[in-house]
C-alpha cells in the first residue's frame, strides 16, 4: 500500500483533528459559536477574624493552664461517653446468657430452624454493635463540636 498520494481526508485521525480544531487550530465549540465565559470565584466558607479565637487557639497550642483545662474537659467528656456505652454493651450482652440461665425454657425455643440462644448471640448482637458504634460516633462528634464552639466563642 502506498501512502504518498493520501490526503488529510484519507487519514481518519487527521480528519477528526480538523473537525475538532477547525482550520485555525483553535477548538471549536459544539454550536460553532465562540463564547467567552466569565470566571467566577467560589468561596466555601466565610472567614472569621476574631481575636479571641486566635488567643484561645494560642492557649491550646502553647499548652497554657486554660488550654490544658479545655482539652482535659474534652477528654473527660469523651471518656465518660466511652465508659457509658461500654457499660451498656456489657449489661446487654451479659444479660442474654443470664436470662437463658434463669429461664431454661427460653433455650428450647426455635425460630426459623435456629435455637433462640444461637440466634440472639450469633446474629442479633451485630446490629446492636452497629447501633452502639453509630451512637458513639454521633455523640463524640457532638462533643467535639461543642468543644470547637467553646474555643471559638
């Protein structure tokens, strides 16, 4: 095959580039008309210039007495939340075998071909774990939000 006599329209790639850029080499919009687009600045959040925030943040960074007190308070609140949910989980999970020990007739109940103790301890605890974890994350985020508001105000 001899490519010497081939023109630009014989080469599909060259024809495509000419259709996109036109004869001037500039990209041509789909409607054929050039349109100038005004650039627009997008601001995601307003800046706050509060000297008290800067001072409080400086106290946190420099680990002054006030900063240490604020951080210690946040850690204490988060620890109380964790202990409270841990105790809830221990009580709920510990009460399941205790109930089956105190009421042995519950252990003979079959649901969907599975014994009730296996069903509760093998499957039902996982949605409970998810609910406790979701509750912890939501409450911890709320505590951190309150800490941030305390620091900023």
